[in-house]
C-alpha cells in the first residue's frame, strides 16, 4: 500500500510553532511597526528593546510564512498582514489572534482532560468558576479583545451568510447576541427594505457603539431572560454552539414564540458533514467548544431535528465558503 510517508505528521508537529510565531509577532507589535515602514532587524530590535538575533529569527520565520516580505535586509508587512493583522485595518483579526494566544492556546493545553471529563477547561486553566463569559469578561479589556476579534471574523463571514438565502420579504432583523452588529449591518447593506436591531448585553452595547451602522438600533438586554424586540426575522451568529441543550431549547422556543407566521430564524455556525467527520475546521471548532464552553458544533440534520422539534416547519442549510455557514428556519 502506498502511503504519504511522515509528511502529514511532520506538518502537524510544526503547526503549533507556526501559530505561536504569529501570536508572538502580534503580541510584540511587529505588524504595527512594519505597516508600510520597512526596517532591518537591528533597527526594530533597538526601537522595541528586543534581542536582535532572536528577533531576526522570528522575522525570517514570518517571511517563510508569507506574512512579511524582505529585501536588502529590510522587512515589511506582506499585504495579507496589512489587511488582517494591523489593528487600524477595518478587517483586523488582531483581537482573535490575541484571544487565541492569551486564552485558547492555554485552554487547548488541557485537551486531554477535557476529553477525559467531557467539560470545559476554564477552572483548570484559569481558576474561573461560574458562567464562562462573565468570568472571562470581568475586565473591559478582555471583552474588547474578544469582541474586536469577533468583528474581524464577522467582516469576512457575515456578508456571505446574509446572501445565502433570500431575505428580501422580511422587514425587521433582530440580531441576538450579535457582538458589534456586523451581521445585522451586512443584512441591512444587502436588503434596503430591512430595519435592524442589535440585541446585546448592556456592557457589549457600549462597545458596539464604536461600530456605528445605518438603520441598526441598539437594544440592551439578555436574550435568556428579557423580552425580545419585535421582529419578523431573528439571527443567532456563533451563539448556539456555546450552550448546552437545555439552554438552546429555552432560547429557540422563545424565538419561535416571538416570531409571526412566516417569520424566520437565521443561524450562522460551522456545519459539520452529516457523518460529523468533517470538514476539518468544523471538527476542530467542535473540540474548541469542548474546552471553552458548554456546547458543540452540529450537522444540518442535527439542526433540523433541533429546530423542527420546537415547531419550525422548514429548515435549510447553505455552505458559504466563509468561516461560518448559514441555516434558515421558517415558522
């Protein structure tokens, strides 16, 4: 039997090194320094108070990873770094890079125990008890980092999600737990008739105000405990994968009861294959949910069973080619 040899294993052994190199470069501020301003390793090391030889090794690795360009001993950001790794860019993913470095990288170190016990790793890793997000978001800076990361992902995925189905006959979209409002804003951009509402926790609303959107009203509240704003279309972006079945059932029944006949729920999540053995990003995200939350990723048949179980009459799914896929459930 012909095999590929050890290359797949060797690539996996290197994978965390590539990730950590990216994380370290972002944490040190290298991409900010090299945004349109070429510099040598020595110049950067002097300005940033770093070891010149060690910095040069990191810079050369970033060149090999196509994140930096180098010519005549000077380094500068590659276009992809300027677009996604410079904090001032509207498509910046720095927040999620920092969250991955400071939080996920440490949580994933305890994956074995998560598999043994079937529970998230916040108490083991950070000695945090109680509701996961309230524990982590105890500082404004932690919340800002996470939300800015979600905004970067949303700028890539939300336009693809709102075009996956024809939403032109709806009049009001209320995005529940929509962070900075990137999904409802993308929907309003695509559908001129649509009015938008971002429904978020009061603390999150204060940050969402930094991302103003035309035709989107901000409404503070908790979707588990407060009355939902009136709408004929609700959306949940990267929400259902966070919670256990009991909380999901509670939220979906609440949304179903609030919708008029013909109303719908738009869900943005990664879709597993029907056999749940791919695609790889979705399976890895499901493991991420194991170590971070109470939830998991699902296949379309699983979403269909879940949604029709609370009363929805039609459930369709679409692959978007972006970091999340789209599911539409109609009442």
